[in-house]
C-alpha cells in the first residue's frame, strides 16, 4: 500500500515531528510504501492563486507532484498541532491547493457547484494526529472539537475517504518524558492497527 504522511509543524524538535517519524517508521516496518512531506521543511507555498481555483487549471509543478501522490495513496496520515482549533496555515493551504477540484472531488451532472461533491480520492482510511495544550474535555465541551468536524466531515468525507480516525495528545506543555514515550508507543499501535503489516505470498 502507498501511504501519504503530511506533517505541518515549524519546529523540528516538536512532538509532532516525533509522531510523524514514529508513524513513518511503523509504516515502513509493515512493508508499506511511504510518501512523506514535512511542509515547513520543504517550504511549501500555502497561498492559493486565483487562477488555480477552476477545475483543470494549470498547476505549479510542486503542486502537481502533491496532487499525483495523493491521487494514488491508499491511506493518509496528517500530523499537526491544534492552533486556535485549526491546523496551521501551511496545512490549510496544502488542503486548498492539493485537494482541489478534479483531484480530490468533482461535481457531477449539471451541478454547478452548489451541491455535494463526489469524492475522487482512492484512499480508504485517513488518520489525523494532533497535539494540543487544551484538555480533551474542554476541547469537546467548550469548543465542540472543531478539528474533528473539519477533517472528518468537511474534508475527508467529501473527498471520498470514508474511513477516518483521529487522536489528540496533550496537554503538551505539562507532559512528562514518560507520557510522551507512552504516546509514541500509542501512535505505533494505532498505525499498526489501521495499516497492518502486508502479508507475504
């Protein structure tokens, strides 16, 4: 299987980086082909030009690479911090530029864009992993867990990815090395469960 792993965090020493590294290693150990992008390290440009909005618009070469990769991925893992209940801007820009019309979704028939799009992505499972400084209970009861709704309902479901799981680790600022080690083990177990080792025939 081909699994795309997308990381959005500017600090190379962040726990998000440790999560992504753990996920990539687990996928490779399970025999999967991994396509990994550290968006900040690569200098990904998140700004969507107006002329890229229409379906079939010419794409910048780097965007075309991302689009081609995401189109053939069997699974997706997204790793990012929870900032103001949203992904970092660079990751929102990745969604805008890569999960575009004709790649991730399309409107059918005489639908002019006011209806529900048909998802085009091949992937059957997406795993989103977040870090946060907001306790889970407050995130759910006070804020309504917007990241869950954004990724599951507003993005992946509309792009045709029906399998969805999300995990948030925190509170990061008060976490201990022992907690972080346990969380990384949990990451590995989740990846193993969702993207198990390939059987050799």
